[in-house]
C-alpha cells in the first residue's frame, strides 16, 4: 500500500486489521501521535487525513491508501514550530504533553473548519461561526487533557485564531 505521510511517500505491507495509528507508530516509527484510550474517546491519536481531523485509532490503515496524512511530526520542527505549537508552549498548554500532539492536530483541523464556515453544536448562528471560548471548547471536546490544561489550550488556540483573523482581514 502507498501512503503519503507528512509529505513523504511510504510503501507498507500491513495486516488489514492494522489501525492508521499503529501503522504510523509501530511500522513507520512516527510516535508523536499517542495511543490513549484506543477507543476514540480521548483524541490523543488525532491526525489530519486530507485536511480533516480523525481519531487514527478508529480507522484502518487500508482505508487510507493514497490519502494525505499529517501527524504532529508533519506540522513543525523543533527549529520551526507550527504557530499552534509555539502558542501551546507560550500558554503552557501542554502540561504532561501526552495529549498535546492530538490537541494540536485537532486545533489545526478545527481552525480550518471555522475558516470554511462549518458550524459546531455550540454555534448560535449556522451561517457564520464566532470563535469565542465556548465555541473553541465545543470544537475541541473530542480531545481530553487529563492535566486539565483546558484554559491554557483555549488561550493558545485563541491566540492563533486571532492572529489568523488579522491576517485575513
């Protein structure tokens, strides 16, 4: 099977029961995405597939032949962090760090959803989403932080969203 992960092509022969998370972690050595609950409830394994966030523990690798997959390793480097990675550091949004890769991948996907005008369950107006703290919390509700760094995570996401809004204006 062929995969494009973080901009690199990979050929892999995997058991049809292999999850996308296990393909990345166990077969390709991309250990940034974490296996938390392995039931799709914590979001620690969140990756971007064709730009949309998914729980990689719940999807089979064979379902993603030729898809564009981005893990936390594909968002930035230690020398050139993604804006959300930098904001998480500035706002102390990482605490133990276990959930952080999934939180950041989810935030990248979530901000793209907002940019496209997709409403959430918390959106009062279905035609334009205002990205207030309640909206960010709702959109990030699939990602659990056991250290309860939620206020810091929301602050980090808000900083990046506000900076992006200024650029787009």
